[in-house]
């Protein structure tokens, strides 16, 4: 049986690949506003919009029912790191705007925030895959996992077009071919 946590771990494969792309873009000193904006959109619409929605709106509340507090402990740490990630994304957006206004320091702002986001998410995903999701697997019944999986499918089905899950994965794969 495919579980809700396996669904999330599948997303993590592509989110991790996106973080590797970001690190490669920084290492190669890429200066491509369109690619920076694509990365931001992939984070906002796939990593945050779809994936974090499945966690924050569905998995974490279900874990809350099992005694995992959203204000302390592992779920609280994950929620806090989601906020930190959003702050890095805002930094990338600010850097892109600086670049658009011919402020050369914008590139350094983008690079710093891309590096920060990539490092944060790589550590974050290791904690989710290795600890939090294993805890979820221990406390969630097969029926609860199945129910979550159905709800995850509904979340993904709501997002169509350019940044659906399938389209986002295709865009990540295209960026990987360019940068990795």
C-alpha cells in the first residue's frame, strides 16, 4: 500500500533536486532572471503551494489528533522551518527586483537566499523523512493513511496547468538538465 508519508517523500525527491539546482546556479554564478523566477514559482507553487499544503493542512493536523503539538516538538519545528523557507523565497524575490532595477547587489541577495533555502530544505527534508514521517507511520492507522492519501490527491487535482505536480516535476527535470 502506498502511504501518505510515501507520497510526501516522493515530492521530496524533486524538491531536493530543485535545491541542488539552486546550489549549482549559485556555484556557476548564473545571472538569468527568468530562471530565478522559475525557481521561485516552483517553490511557491509546488514545494510550498502543493507539498506544504498537504503537510500543514492535512498531515500535521492529523498528527495533532495523535498528540503531536503544533507549538512544540517536531511538528512545531517543521512549521517554523516552513516559515523560514518562505522568508528565503521573499529574499529571492527582493533580489530579483533589485536586479530588474539594475542594482548589481541583487545577484548576491539572490545567491545568499538560494543557498540559505537549499541548506534549510535539505536538512528539513532529512528530518521529515528520517524522523517525523516515521513517527507518523507509527501512529497513523492504515485507514488514516489511506484517507490522507485521498485528500493529498484532491489537493494535487486542484492545481492544474503550468504548476501542477506533473508540470512542476517536468520543469525541475528541465532545469536539472541545464544545471546539474
